[in-house]
């Protein structure tokens, strides 16, 4: 971003009442100049939620339907008539995830649900860490993308928000392969930044009304954070999320690498935080924001990464990271974790037979946490690292 400053609108909103969410979101977008600053009515627009898997809204696993309806209504009122809503879930279909959310096409202000299961290979000569992608066709067919992410914890990257949500631009099973190609939190974050550099979403909206803490991004605990966060800078959105939970933004790889690769700002002096409340907009410091809306005991990993000289030894770094552990009492032996493990030869498998829970081979495991994300019984949790 160089010397460019970023502006982030933070809008308090304490429940998912549709009218309240619409008014709050509109206030936030208006504080940034209005929807006309981000899209034109004649453009093909893709609204990209977080639909990690089929889950009801109370689980806080996916973007809430009230937030999606508000985005679609704002676009419709502005005259946008070619609007699609879609994602490529890691497990299951986009239509199934939308259905489970309870979102009906009739309530989507003229937008249509798009399945996002066809891929197109693209070369990216300007890629810094990744020079080719398999994107969902709809990503390439859109003129403008609006990224509507969910405020959650993440086992690999500590948090998932605006930067991480673009991984859904990669088609289904290719996502698991990406973890093998980019096998640690830093290179994975750099690959995500390259996705932003290629696709350039115009606007980022974070649903933090009810967030997820603890064992995210799929098996954590819903927690009231009572905010929407809006900006054209994805790193600044995630940085403001960090301010709200007293997490140093610099130790989040998607922030630090995103800043280094030029997709946004994670430095306090380059971010203007606008609190939009009661028809008023005031500028706040991170400390003032935390005092008003923060939650210091939000359950997220605040452990600082090992010293930089250790980071030269990537194998050692992987072994120091928390390892996935199966709670045998919750496991139903479905094998979904085995199916989604991207490592050749599988780092988790039914070594003791299919009538017993799978077991890990930690010497092969790259700590990508695909198994934890996909386990339908939330039986997999991060345990201690090993040497
Ligand atoms: S996905 Fe979860 S429930 Fe299924 S086998 Fe793996 S640990 Fe057990
Ligand atoms: S076992 Fe789990 S964390 Fe390890 S490589 Fe396989 S999917 Fe990733």
C-alpha cells in the first residue's frame, strides 16, 4: 500500500435483526463514501460469503444470512441487477450450505446462487509466491467481488477474516492441495496475498456480530462481538479484528505478509478507524476502540512465534506447531479427515482398521488442519507440538 492510508468503518450491532443489520451496514458503507465508490450498476458482481460447510447460523461458522441479505439489498437499491452469491465450500456444495443457512433465493433482492464448482487455470506472471491458480469460473467472470467474511479463529493462521476468505476462490478439492504446496502459515499467507493481488476484491465486510472463538474455524464457540467491520483494505479489516481481541496484529501471518506484499496496512499509524453509531461518525484509536467494544479474553492463540533463526528450519518449525489430536469419544469413524488429508500417503489414516478412530503419522503431518476443519463431529483439536 506504500504511503496510502486505509479507512475502516466499525459499526456496533448487537443482533441479527434484518432491518438493524441493513441500517448498520449501510451506515458503514456510507461512511466510506457509499456503495458507488466500489461498484457500478452495470457490473457483474459476485458476493462471496464464508460458507465453509453446511451449518445453521447459530453455529457462527458461516456468514450470517442477515448480513448477506443486507449486502444484496444495498446492491439492489443501487441498481445492480447482475449479482451472484457463491462460494466453493471445502466440503459439500454451495447450494447445500445456502439451504442450511435458511437463505432463500426469493429473499435475495434479485441475486442468484451460483455453485462455483467449475475451475479455470490461470497463470499469474506477477505472482510473488504463487504464479498460477485454479480459480472458480465465476471469479474470473465477475467485474467486481465483494468479500463478506466471518470473524473466527483459525488453527493455522490464528484468525480467519478478510484475507483468508479468498481461499474459497480456489475450486473444491484443489484447496487441500494448496496446503501441500504452501505448507506453513507464512507461505500460505503469502499465497493468499497473491490471490488478493490477482482478484482484487473491491470491498471487504466482516460479520462479527456473533464471532467464533476457540477451536475455529469449524468447531469453535460462538461469542458475541457485536460489530460489523467494513473497508476496501482486507489487512486493515483483520487488523481491527485483532485490536478488538487484544491480539498483536503483527503475529498474524495474513496481516504481516499481506502488508509486506502490498495488499493492505497492518500498522496503527496508517489505519483510520471510524466508529459509526447513532448517525454519528467518530475517529478512534485502537485503544479507544478496545475500551468500547473489545473482548480481552477472546479465546485465540496469542503465543508469539519462535525466534526468527529457528524459522530457517521449516521441518523443525512444523514439529513445534500444535498438532491435531482426535478425541476418540467423539469420533464416529466416518473417514472424512482421511479423505481430506492432502499429504501423499496420508498423515491420518485407519491404520488400526475402520472400526477404530484414525491415527496420525506426525512425521508426515504438515499441520494444515484440513482434517480439523472438515471433521463433522468436531472431534479434532489442536494439541501440543512435539520435537
Ligand atoms: S472426520 Fe472426525 S469423526 Fe470422522 S473419522 Fe475423522 S475424527 Fe472421526
Ligand atoms: S493429518 Fe490433518 S493437519 Fe496433518 S497434513 Fe493431514 S489434514 Fe493436514
